C-alpha cells in the first residue's frame, strides 16, 4: 500500500528512501499495489508533479524503476540512458528534479548484466556515440573486475559526481547509489 496520496509532497530523503525500499520489497513478494485508476491519477497529475525521488538508471528494457519500486505515475522522476551515465543533459535533468520539482532524494541505479558496462569492459572499436557512453564508464574499471563489479563502481562514481554538483549541494538533496539484480529483482543499496 502506498504511504501517500498522488501528488502529495514528500520532503524527507529518509522517508523517500524508505518508500523505495518498501516498494522493492512488495515487488519481490509479488504483492504490488493496484494501479488500475490511471484516469484519476492523470487528473491529479495534470495540475503538476511532485516526485519524491529522482532516479538515474539504465535504459535496458529489463530495468523499469516504476515497476521494481512499485510506484505510480508522478511518484518518481526517471532519467534513463545506457549505462546510467552522466553528461550535461542528464545533469540538467537531475538538477531540474532536485531544484525545480523539489525531490529530496536522487538514486543512481546500476544493474547486473549491463550491456553498456560489458562494452566498456571488453573495449575494442565501437561506433562514435556508443564510445561516448563507454568513455564515461571506463574510469570505474580496474583490472580483474567482473561486469557486475564495474556496474557497482560506475553507479557509485555517478552518484559522487551528482553529489559534487553545485546545485545539488545547494538544494541539500541526498544522493545514494544502488544495484538492481536482474535475476532476483532485488535492489541492493550501495550507499544510504
């Protein structure tokens, strides 16, 4: 069961983190909240949005934070790209969520078996735009690391980069990192 009404402002990062954890627990048990009244939610949300968390995650089709956190329309502000990496556009979206929408929590979620991380680990000749993604992941690679270990380090590195952003510091937004396990569905928190 959701702890808040649609479009209700959640101002505490700790409360937001608790809600994400509870949502993932419901997902793991297969006890998702009913979400069949989208018309009512759209009516409420047409007046504005107040997502309680900003989520940066991979665009992998198996990784859907609205589902694995068991959330409704308007609850989380999601930015997705291959490898959950940061560039100016992504950082601008994150700043928008923190400053303009007032989300108290930012979560960077990497995932197991990530294709972008695999490409970064394997190296080689890649098309120009895929190379741009890989270059952002490569600083997280150390010799002997598995793909999943690199995904963890990449999520932590992106979270640190966000936390170091001047606007994010000014807003006082909490930034944490996590890893979604594609096989189990569990979100493992790397930092809180």
